[in-house]
C-alpha cells in the first residue's frame, strides 16, 4: 500500500471512529497543529471557507471545520478538556507528525 493510500485510509478511519483528525504543520514559526473535525466539537473552530483550495478538490476536509494553528500544549489542553485519554492524544500527535505538512511562509 502506498504512503498516500495509507494516509487516506487513516483519515477515513479516524473520521469514522473519532470524528476528527489532527494535522501537523511545520513552518518558520515552529511546529503547530490543526484539529479537523466533521462537526464543531471543540471551541475555536471555523468552517472551511467555500472558496478555499480544499473545497475545490476531493480533499476529505472540504466539508469540515478547522482550528487555527495550535501549539502542542494548546492541542493537548483542548483534548484533555474534551475528555480524551493521554494515550489517544499521544497517538494522534505521533501520526500527525509522521504526515507533517511543511510551509515556507507565515502561518495566519
């Protein structure tokens, strides 16, 4: 199975079982994380705008909500407040880091 197929399979499985995935973003400002759920299940989320790149593709996130860039500590705090276990949080962060996206510009 290719890396892309493995990633797509994970996203589909995570969305089906948990209702969200975590994206890891590496930029000049450092490592940040985004929460991408199907529903607004965490505070501070916004709907992906209709004209964004994701809505013009077959991306699994085109109909989802997203968080702003979060530090690892902020991400862990949100998940702990939502009642997720430390084991589940660590597993999601580990997966996100394996599939990290690197940006060379500034994050909003």
